[in-house]
C-alpha cells in the first residue's frame, strides 16, 4: 500500500510539472507522467536517477529519468 501511495504522489508531482510545461522523459525519450510511473512499477533490477535541467533563471525546464542498474 505504501508503494502505491508513493506512486500516486509521484504521478501528481509529474502532472504538476507537465502543467508548468516542464519537459518530461525517461531514458532519453519524451514521456508522459503515466509512462514514467508505469516504468517505475514494472522495474525489476533497475532504479531511476532524476536529472533536472534548469533554465537561465534556475527554474526547472526539463526532468529526465535515467535507468541505473542496482547490481
């Protein structure tokens, strides 16, 4: 149950970024909040590292998730 709550919070967070026109993607491919959350659900031995890209004012303009192996 706790994991489900975390994923719901993540979806809400990413939807908020999307509404602010922050570009979202996973492993180099643009993705929707739902696609990113799904990737977190089906991962097995993979974790995702967040990569924030800022504009000249220091605001987040893109948020990328890059897979990393937990071996």
